[in-house]
């Protein structure tokens, strides 16, 4: 046999062997089961995970997107819309899933883009029974509607997830500078936070009953992306969120191109404080600082005007730091959180 033909034959046999090996790996890799549905390697599927059709099941009828990679790898879960008015995360989740090619994916991506689906549709932060879903995890199978939704979701998280990214915005007419929140007790979670690539990481345990804290308590490294304000889409922060998810996936070797994602040096805040409305000083709040702005102790952060007396109250910084959260111009009352400052970082 001529040398060139033999060389081509060797190449073809090598390619064939590689394809056969991949097929064997996929067969051994097998399907993942989410909410009773099997998704096979190389397949994507979108479906509701709430169960049977009934009057009350409308509260549980939330979507799930699953991409089962053709190649073996970790399982990354993404949750959004736990608070129904925080819509930035729902679009981040949709976009991040839409570009995934399961034939090129190593591992599994499971996206819950509208956990509080009824709240997303109506613009309501809370569930229909007026409870905060992000204080109810892991939930109960015989509890309230909110507890049932929490239980249904957390059952899937516990069964199928190795890593978790939860997507949020500021609350109650406040906007957050893009940041990752993570526990200081889990080095793997902190590594995910750095590789999200925002440059700002806030160390906090999260409240009891939050999905991030409860997932961490059962050994699932979890982070929260916080950016923007409720009830509004912010295209820049949506793009940053999608890129951050891609960066985490590259870090986990789920997709190629890890070298393309530049991970900036993070300011890891170990202490933050809220500047609040002084007692008896409610009125119209007008901020004079911007998100991401560096400020010094004593700097003016904004002004509150009493519309009945024309009395002005200057809101000043009690510490030097960075503005990582800020109330928009609005009517405020005593004790309302106005400005969130990152004050100590490493």
C-alpha cells in the first residue's frame, strides 16, 4: 500500500476509533432524569415540572430547561425568578441556555428560569399565599403553596445538581451594582464566584431558607449573581450575567475556550453596611451618588425632602467604601435602606 494511502487510512481509523469511543462514553454516560422526564446525552428538552393539570397546579407550573451533554461532566443548575419581580435573571437564564450545544457540552445544565412563574407573569415578588419563596427552602411536601414549590424545586436540586447559580436583582425599588454573593466557608463556591468574572464578590452566608444557603448546607457550592433593579430589564447586566455563566462553565471544563475568559482580580468584600433613613426623616429621596462609585466617610449620598415642611435631610456616608446597592429616587420612611456600601475588602 502506498505510504500516503496508508497514512490516510491510519487517520480515518483514528477518527473512527474516537467516534466509537465517544459513542461508548455517551452510552455509559446515560440519561439524566428531571421531574420524571429522561433527557439523553446530546439532547435538550424544555418542559413544565409542576406535575398534573389541576386548578391548584397552576402555582406549580414552572418551566425547566435541560441540556444533557454528549460528554461526561458536572451538573450545573441555574435558578431565576424565585422573586417574581426580578426579571433580569429570567432573561439571563433564557439566553444562557439558548446557545448551549449539547453535542459540544461536557456535563449537564439544568435551568429553572421562572421558579415563581405566576409571580413573573404578574410582576409580584411573592407567591400567591404572600410568602417569600426564598425563605422557604428546602420546603415541605405537606405545607403551604410556597413550601410545596420550594420542596418540588429543592428535590430536583438535591438529586441532580453539583453546582448552583441563583440569579437576582435588588429589591423594593433598589438597584444592585453587579456582584456575586457567596459564603466564606466553601472554597469551591468562592472559586466559582471569582470565575464569574465580575470583580466584586460579597461574602455573606445568606438568610436561613434561601436556596443558596440551603444548597450549601447539603454540600452544593452555590453563588448568587445580583445586578439591577426589579421589574426592569437591563441589557448590560443581562449580558454580564450570561458571560459570567459561560465563564463558570469554562472553569468547570463544561465548554471549551477557558483561556478566552479573562478573570479579573476580585475585590472580596468582608464587610458591608446599609445607610438608612434617620428616624423621623421620611420624605422624597434623591440620591447624589451612583452605583460603583467610591466614596469617603462624610460624603453626601443623597437628600431627603419633607414635602410638607420643605425640610432637607442630608444623607451622608458613615464609612468609606464602594456603592454596591442604591435606592432609586422615591418616597421613603424611617429606617428604609438607602445605600449599600462595601467597606472592607481583601
